């Protein structure tokens, strides 16, 4: 019997869906958006585009927060969104194998961000 998408067979206590090799499990693909959905998506994107620079500056402002958890979250957010976050774990040490000084890391990050934001209008 040929396997067809969506046909289930019992294997012990589990039920497993079997797929025909080379066939998609979603034959109709992603549902098309209605004109209203397309318009809503375009409006939402416009709102997000209008506030992107302000949001980025808000995250930069969080770098000087008193709470270290807020500062770490801001650093992670900036690294994630600027493509600077490393893929592997690395143990960091500061000068002379001492601890990393957050202020020097913050300063380097702010300098990098200043270069990235040089082309966009300043925060009002």
C-alpha cells in the first residue's frame, strides 16, 4: 500500500503520520491573506517602521540602568539585533586575565552603535 500524506498507522501505543517521500505535508501551502489582512499587516509595519529608531535608542539608554539585569538584557538585545552575538560560548577575561569591566564593554558598544546610527536622524 502506498503511503499518502495524512494517513496514520499505529505503531505500538503511538500514532505516527507517514509521508510520501518528496511530498509536502501541507499540500495547499500557507493560506493566502485577505485584502483586509494585507492592509492590517501593512499598517502594523508602518507603525513599527516609524518607531524603530526610538526603540533602538531606548535600548541604548537601558545600558546605563542601575539594575545589572536590565543592562544585560539590553546588551543581549543589541547583540542579537546587530548580528554581533557569537555562536559559541566563550569565557571572557579583561586586562591581565582579570574580570571584564562592564563600562569598557558598554563604551565599545556605544561607539559601534554610534557608527550604525550615523545615517539615521537623531533622537528628538
